């Protein structure tokens, strides 16, 4: 494998109290890869994703981002998070700020980029997600799909190396799912390294380089989409595919 | 009850006398509310901090203030501390009112800060913003906005509570009204007059708060 390792997870464990949510997770994400995390509700997908930008604190194991293992307390997590963008199911836009202000907030306040420059860059991002005309609108005036595209632009404004998506289309009306998936597909085509928790099997099939199926805190199966969907190896994967594909 | 004509006559005649009292009441109220906001924000932040001891200090403060009458607090600051240092009456009253309002304002801020969706903090953190920066830029502006209606309510209470400064001989509205009333053997007229002054001030305050609310509401969901 020539590609650079962007994320390496080594024997990751995480519990909430007595609930062992992530059990010995091992996984590597290479540069420009799109990894789709699938699995039933409660299987630990979000927790795994949140461990990757340290919104959740792991109990044991290693998380290597880029070249080095990230150790909370030793490394500056704020610096790490600048390189690992995250898109949430419920968008989490800042409601008291306009679309443009949402996007330039972190670049100007964290990276101290001059405001003019940040605005210019934000406008490029907005046109990329097809919302250049919404720059001065407040989030409350946007549809769900538009909100999520702004959230993507906001994360991209920090110029991350990796983007994490936690069910980015699950809170959307069905007719708005497509526009967000299209934006994500374009991002994937540009070579962004992405880890996507999703229930959109069509998207996973089409865009993912790898599918990771999780069940009860373990990675059950990991494969290329073609193999994963057409020739799943594990009984539990087959069962999962049967139930999700029926929907 | 005084006749309406008598009431209006006295109202017009005494407006000069009441003007200074009104200004003093306003000064007491505004100063104590501004300081109270700072105190309230400080204790609200202590309360939500991850340090248990900070939360305990905040709880204790709120308990002490809410558990004792304001008049006792004013007397303690004015008379009680006089052995250590003498607080001028204006500052004794202002500080007592500020400490008193501060406890209630702390509870207001604590509630509205905690009412901001936790996804907001996560979004800020995920962008590489520190906790303090996210608090300042993202959480507090939203918490302030939500705090405005209950704060407006607290301001009104603070305005009326400032009448207790009369008991350390400050010539604010209530004191002037009772003094003039007893000097002229006409207590009821003067009490009604001072009630009108308070009603006007409350109306003004309500108006100002609702204007601020409206001007901040542009982005409301
Ligand atoms: N902060 C928390 N405290 C306690 N338990 C939690 C917490 N977060 C998640 N859990 C529990 O951990 C388990 C895994 O949750 P997680 O959110 O990672 O699942 P998921 O695969 O993302 O599910 P979904 O598809 O419903 O989003 C669940 O049982 C959940 O209830
Ligand atoms: Mg989840």
C-alpha cells in the first residue's frame, strides 16, 4: 500500500459506565479514502467517530492521526481538531450568526486569518456547496439540506485533512437528502479523506472505498463495497443487509 | 382616598422634589443591576465549571442570598461592616442590591447557558475552538438572548427592591414619599404618587427590554 495512513486506530476501547461500547477496534484509513460506517442503532458508530476527534475520550488503545499518536493532555486537541472536520446529524450551525459568519468564525478566531481573506474563502466554499446567495441569511431561514451544506462548508473552512460525517442526512426530509449526498460525493472526488456514518446504502455502494460494518461495539466485517454488498462473508452482515435493504 | 383633583395638584406641585429621588432610584437600580449582571455571570460560570468546589461556592452564595431578607443584607453592608470600613450609603445600598440581584441573575444565566444545545459546544470544539472561546463566542450570546425575558423581570424586581434603601436614609423615591407624606399629614396621596412613579419606571424598563429583545431577534429560529 503506497497511500499514506491518515487515521490508524489500534485496539480502541470505550465504555460508558458499565456499557462497553467499543471493543478492541482496529482500523486504518488511508489518504483520499472514503470509509462508510454502517450498523444497527446503538452499535457504537457515533462513539467511534467522536473518538476520532476526541469529542469522546477513549479508555484504552491508540489513535494515530497523520503521523503521530494523539494523546489527550500531551497534544493540543484543538490543533488536532482543526485538521479533522466534523459534520453532525443535526447540523449544529450557530443560530445567532449568518451563514457567512458561521463559516468565518473558526478561521478568524482560531487561525487568526484576516477577516477579508476569510470572507473571500468562505464565498468560494459557499459557491462550491451551491449557496453563494445565502451568505447573509441566518440559519433559521434555510432548509435542512441547505443547513447541512453550510455545515460542510464551515468544516471545510478550516482546511481539514479528514472529514467525519455522523449521519449527515438522517435528519433531512427525503427530498433534501440528494443535494447533501451530491456535495459529499464531490468532496470525495476531490480526494478528501472521509469517514461517514450513514444509513444511505446507495451512497455507500457508490462512493465508499471501504465499508465497515459494526455490531455491538465490534467491527464485524470490512470490505470493498462490491464484495461487502454482493458477497458478505459474515452471517451477521448478511442478516444486516437483508433487513436494511428491505427498507 | 384623596380626590383626583387633589392628587393631580400635589403630583404637579411636588415633581421638582421627586425628580432627585427618581434619579437616585434610577441610579441605584442601574448600578446594582449592572454589577449584578457581572456577579451573576461570574457565579453562573462557576456553577457550570467542571470543578466541584466552584459549583459549591456558587450554590452557597445563591443559598445565602436567597435565604436571607434583602433588608438584612443591606443593613449588614451598611451597619455591620462599619467596624471594618464605612461604606458610603449609596454604595452600601448598591452593593447589597447588586449582590442580591446577582444571585437571582446567576440562576437565570445558569439556566439559559445550560439550555443551549450541547451540539453548539461540540460544533465549536470540532472546529478547533477552545472551550473558553466557544463559550464566549457561541454559547453566551445565545444564553444572553434567552436570558432577556427573565432578566427584564429581575430588573423590575430590582427597581422596586431599591425602595429598601430608604431604611438606610437614602432619599430615593419611597423615602421622599413617606417623608413628605408624614410632614404634610397626607400619606395616602404621596404613596399613590410614588406608586405612579414606579409604574412609569416599570413601563419604561419593560419597553427598553422588549426593544432589546426585538433587535436581537433577527436570527430567531
Ligand atoms: N454519552 C453517553 N453516555 C452513556 N451512554 C452512551 C453515551 N453515548 C452513547 N451511549 C450509548 O453507547 C451505545 C452506542 O452509542 P452510539 O451513539 O455510538 O451508537 P450508534 O451506532 O451511533 O447508533 P445510532 O445509529 O442510533 O446513532 C448506545 O447504547 C448508547 O446508548
Ligand atoms: Mg449515531
